[in-house]
């Protein structure tokens, strides 16, 4: 990258409206050309919660768009899936802001506003396994920086990504959060759980156990016997299970990516949990900025408003 | 063991009544002294399905007990748990028929019949993890034989056991069946599943994938993308998931026990699935006899009716 191009990327349009619209959340940002967030909307209007996407967008962002009619409007996340408003097909990896913005799908809303739906990312592993993400790539772009970096975005489906000079080279999904919820709520393991507070000692024990022989399906059973034999109180069992699954995720990702240092991108409390776990397993961990998605949307907007800069 | 003792064990009482009474099933056997099953009852009257254990026992076995008033009556399985009829505390490993029968709890039923509740087994691993089983130990005794053997009893909670000269040395639980059900029914993975039939190709693909880097939480996601990208039809996804979790179980057990040869004890269709999986992973597998529980109950009865033989 040349200094000139960086400057072009960074300047972007005078104002922009970026929406990170996922399954269960709606986060919108009004930004200036340097990426400073001037105003924001956070709501639970995820795509599963609303019927009329156009009206929901108007309700949250219509006043911004009226005030700044020339501001580009970008939407990323599950809103661009088949279950969303307008489908934007996946963009294959390796991909950076240029490739992603280049696959955006243009649409005109009921109020006549031009908006752009960002694609998600896909990657096919050498062994033929497909990977997909929608929305996380915006956050990843926002913290990608230069050089090689391994990022983790923890959650229901944790995403680990290898980023090289601002482009996502490959990534892998771990169904940690969803497996934790299913095992807690829909198996015998939940029977003895009496709370969900964080118990650091039980969490650490789960992390340590995840490295023993036998694998996850075996280790899970000690959440049962840990309660049966009263080695742990009922209120610690959830943390024991959490340590087990997060420990397995991290060990699996270490095998996959060869991780020594990780940037954790996510909400404060979950990010803190991952830093705790990564450190316990000897991996250096930092926490990314909380406005990663806004920053990523700004980089995408710069590509859309000045497409030549990405070629 | 001397020839005399074997003869004593094998002869046992003239008639015996053995009940393998689990969470969701009730299986009772009327046997002669050589262990031949003269009559049997199979029902869904597991401990979760019935309120009055005494009446349920009478309904299924009362006529046998009336006809053979001197026949010992043994009950094993979850019926001896805290949620069952009479609690029989766990017997620690290593344990064989002598140790297990020695910890039986005697009880007199409402009709005045003397019955004996068999304990379950417990084992504490060198790393401090507790293991428990109730009922499976009866089947294990029934097929234990002599020398060292590794057995697997597949199910919701698969039990792997190392048996040395008829005594359970150690064992490990894998929550394979329950994790499969929870992931199929209560996560996004079930959304694209359109059937539960066995698809050998998808099952084999799941087994193979279970050996790739990343671990189970990562591998699970390919059941999602395998459907999304139409690499597998919806009716094959259940088999793909089944191959993944059974593959992880077997690889975990191999690490745990150092398995080269396994005896599979269980229902015909699940046993066949495990033999298929074990063979695919290069482990020699045989299927145990279907009457393992009856045989085990007979060995326990011999210890109870001739306790000196076990000392």
C-alpha cells in the first residue's frame, strides 16, 4: 500500500451510514469521513425479531439519511443472507475490503434511498470443508492492521481468522457458544446447575481438563460427576462446562492455525473470559477495540465510494 | 480361579430372577442355574416411566417369584440409584462379581419377597475425574471373560471399560448419544436435516473429518455448511453428524485406553454402526452376545447365593 492510497481509504465520504445487522441485534453508526462515530443506534431488532426490514431501517436510520442524503449506506451481516432483506452472495477468501465491497449488492429502498448489502465471506479448506461468515468480516477488517494476525470473535459460533495485510486468508468456525447452550439446557448436565455466574476456579479446572486424554465427549461427563460427587457446587458447574468447551475451542484453533498470539474481538465480558482462557493456555492475548465494526464499515465505504482505489 | 470355584459360580441356584432396570427400559429374566433364560419380560417401564416400583415389579415378575419362591431376585441398573426404588451405593473399581455382589443392598418387598439391589460402579481417574455407571456393569460382567479386554457399550452415554480377568479395572464415559441428540434437536445443525436414515457415505465422511485439525466444536460446523453448500442432501446430514461424534468418541477412547481391539456390547443396529466406525478407524471389532445382562446377573447371583466363593 502506498501512502496516497491509505490517505484515500481513510478519507472516504463526508458522512456515511453503516449498519451491522445480525440475527439478534441491529447496530447502526453515523460516521464522518475519518470514521468518528457521530451517532449510533443499538437495538435487539435482529433479522429474526423483525418482519419489515425496510421500515425497521427507516425507523432507526431514516433521520440520518434525510439529513445526509449523499451519505453512502452500507448494510452488513445476516441482513444480506437468504433470510434477510436482500441476498448478497458470499465472497471467497482471501479477501479484503476491496474484494468484499466489489461484491456488494445495490438496492433502492421504499423511500428511494440507495443502499449496498455487503457479502459474507466463504473459504474452502484444503480438505474440502466449507466455511462461512456474515458480519464478522466487517469487524475483522476493522482491526486487521498489517502483517499476519490471528483473531478470534467469540460467540455462539466463534470465528477464528488469519488475516494477512488486511485480507482474510482463511478462517474457521467453532460452535462453542451454541454447544454450551445445548448441553446446558438440553442434556443431563443442566440438572445439577444452579446458576450461571462466573467461577474462576471451576473455569480454570475446565480449561485444564480439556487437555486430558479422551476428548470433549468424554470430558463433558465430569460436569455430571463433578456435581454428583459434590466436587463442585451447583453454581460452579456452568463455569466448569464453559472452561471445558472454550478450552477445546482454543486447543483446536491452536492446532488449526498454529497460534501464539491472538487478538480477541467481542463484547467486554466474553472477551475477558477468552483472554483468561488464552492466557491460561499460554497464548498471548489482547482485546480489540469495541468499535471494530464501525471501523470496518468505514473501510468498506471508502472502497465503494472510490472503487478505483481498490484495484 | 480354580476349576472348583468356576464350577460353583456356574452352577448357582436352581432358578433366579434378574432384572436389568434402567432409566427407560425394564428387562427381566427367569433363568435356570446354568444361566439359560427360561422366560423374559421386556418393557418400557423404566424408572422415569413408572411411579410404583414395587407394583411394577410384581406385575412383571410376581408370577415367577410365586412359582419359584426360593429363587434369588437381583435388580441392577438405575433402579438402585437415588431416583430409583432402593439406593445401592457405588462400588469402587477395580471390581468384579464378588465385590459388586458384596455391596448389594437387601430389601423386602410389599409382598414379603427378599430382593437384592446391585450397586453401580465408580472409578476415580489419576487426574481426579470421577466416573460412574449403573447397569452397564452387569452386561460387562456377562462378557468379561479372562485376560485384558476393552469393551464399549454405545448409547446416550457410551461406556468404555477395561476388564482384566473378569474385573472392571477402569472405565470412561462419552456423552456421544446425548450430545448428538442435543446438537440435532437444539442447534442450527438440525435445521437442514430432513431424515435420520443411515447414509454410509456421509457417516464415513464424518468419521474421517473427526481426525482433522480443529477438534469437535470446529468439525460440527461442517454439518451446517455441508447442507448450505449442498455437498450433502438433507437426509444425509444426520449420518454426517453421527460419524463426527462417533469418530471423536473412538479417537478419544483410543487415546485413553490404547485400544487395538474392542468388543461392542449393545443393540444390533447401534452395535453394527460402531463396528463400521471402529473398522474404518483401524480397530478390530467384535460384537458381544445379546444376552450379556442375563449372563452377568447370573454371575452376580452365584456370588450372592454362595458368598464364600467370592472371598
